């Protein structure tokens, strides 16, 4: 079987400085977690950015490089200016809000297009240097939309797959982007392009038709003498691995400690990102406490918000907003012996996250827009006790699959508050029936199914041919 070369902006580990020391820590986010096993099994390198190595002395640098190479990771080093322009400005201040349908978050100055192109070119050089004939190359996410075409220029015969982990917006919104043609042409360098849901795929096809005027069909696009396949591949989680962690050492004790005060536990775990709907979730919780005084002292919300992209302006304002709401709820409802909300503005290790999943009566996953949301699936994977209620936003990719969740419109504050109350009061047999349905899907369509299905389709896609003449 051919090797798989994985390519993503961020490697599954990030190099961090802690004073004089240097640490190599697991990266945050669904992509890094989800692709870890496919990388272990794929046999090839993973090409990506290891974080900022500037300022390390030569000996520290050599140690980090050796560690990365042991892990089969091929680093693409970025200068601080490239991080600013390609990652923060173009990828996260412009592409991220447009793809999540938040044009209001796009800054007036939309910089970084030239660096985005240049860094995608550097990724193409790095992949071309490490790939061997016959390898399958699998590129991930919006930071690398130009890479498939740039790589095709260097390796015309390569088999290239591309997967988008975030939503694809409607063509009306996509057309906001000044580089719209180049971005689509970039993606069309791949042989197979995958999306989490059918609606993202349809939006992509309409953009290709409207912006490039290319011939499109349900599952294919003709482009410059090649046939590009498109498909829906909803990403899953490593369900067996999560279930294993759920029964690891000390886990029962950890779960008991979380439940010790006897109150019903509501849990939210997100990257601190404005797409995740944390402020609206807090407003719904505040309304619930206001309208149902009998719940005070009997429930508590543990909200974990992992800091993310802290250099991007929109994220800084958003953090202040969340801090303000948490303070307001606390100030209004806390008593000397009870806190309505425990807010943790930092990352937790995997065992702590799994303990929260296990201890939760209600898991709140209420983004206002989310490509998939793997937290929802992780929660289900952990609940082999068959209990717990998932409250899930309609605007996540996961909602298309997880019909047994209590689905909510996160913009509807009263509706979300009512859904939380319903989840808290749900009879045990209904909780178990719903969880059984959810678990069937999450354990069957796991991350291995996802990677296997995508890679099989990629290997079957028509062989890439060199462009000939006119299209
Ligand atoms: O899933 C979207 C995504 O941007 C991934 O590409 C990334 O791994 C994750 O979110 C975390 O984002 P960042 O790498 O910007 O910290």
C-alpha cells in the first residue's frame, strides 16, 4: 500500500517555550487530534508548522528537530512576519470569518494575500522534497487552499487529496474574497476534495460554477483537462481510544470529585472562538437561572474555553465579552456556598476533559457555526454508560448526523434555555434511547472509517493527467 503524506498548517505537536525550557506539546483542535492515528498508520511524514522556534539556541533547535524527525514530522518553519501575515491576517482574520459566514468580522484592511501565496508555495516545496513516487498526498484545511495547485505544478502526476475541515460558505459570501478565483483554482489542483456535509459541497460547486464558469456535476468538476472528484466525508473521532481513556486509572475518582457537591452538571468545552457561541450559551443559562429559581443551588455549569489565536483582534474583543458575561452571572446568582458557573480559561489535559464528559448530565455544544464539532462526538464516544444528554446546535456539521441530540437554534435564547431545562428533566429511558442511537453512529463512523473512506476514494479517482491544450 502506498504511503500517505499528511499536510496541514499545524503539526500535531507544537513547540513552546516555557522560560528557558522548550516543550513539545500536543496541538489543540480537532484536526490535530483526529489525524494522529491516520498518521501513525499511513507510514509517511506529516508536513506542517511546528510553532515558533525563533530564539532557540542551536543546541535546543537540534534537539527539537531530532524529536520531530523521530515522530515522522517534517517541519515548515515560518518567520514571525509570515505567522502574522499568512496565519493571523489572511487565514484567521479573513478566510475564517468568511468561511463561517461572519462577514462582519472581516477587518477593513485585508492583508496577507501575498504571504499566503508564498507560504503555500513553501509548503509545496517541502512536500515535493519529501514525497516519493506513488505516495498519496493528503492536504488539510483553509490555511492551504492554494497548495493543491502549487503542488500539482511541481508534481504533475501526484495523487493529491484535499479536505476542508470548516464550512464552505454560500457562493454569495465566498465572492467577497478578492482572491476568489485563485483560491478555487488552488483547491482544484487536487484529485479529490472532501467536505463534512453535503451542503458545504454544494456551496463549493456553486462557487466554482459562478466564479470560474467550470462544468460541475454532483460529484465531479472538469477543470483544465482533469476531472476533480468531490465528496462528503463526515469526520469522526477515535471512539475506541476515548472509551479506553474513560476507564483509565484514577478516572472514577476524578468523576466522583466532579459530582461530589450533588448538583446537576452542565458542561461546555470549546476553543475560545467567536464561532463557538459561548456568549449566547451563557445568556441562555442566565435566563434559565432567572426564570427557574428552583434550579439555583442545584445546577452548575463548567465552561472550559481554551485560548486560541490570541493575536487576532476579533478574538481579543470576544474574550473580554465572555469574561464580562461570566462575571455578570456570577455576581447575580452566586451565594457564599454555591457557584453557578466554573469558568476555566485554559486547556485541560485529555484525562480531565474525558472526566468532564463522563461526569456531565448535560453537554452543551452550541456553536453559531462549526464545520463539524468533534467535542460532540467525543462526549458520545465516552458515554458507554448510555447516559447523559447532548444539546447540539443545528449549525454544526455534526447536527446532520446526530439526530438523537436535543438540537437547538443557538440564536434563540429562550429556546436554548428551554432545551437545557428539558435535558435536565429528561426521563432516564429517553436519555438512554437517544444515547444508544448516538453511540451507534459515533462508534461505527469513527475517524478510522473517515480516513479509510477518503483515502480509498482518492486512490480510485481518475489518474491525474498533464494539462493538454485548451479546456
Ligand atoms: O478545525 C479548524 C482548525 O483551524 C484546524 O485547522 C486547526 O487545527 C484548529 O482549528 C485550531 O486552530 P489553530 O491551528 O489556528 O490553533
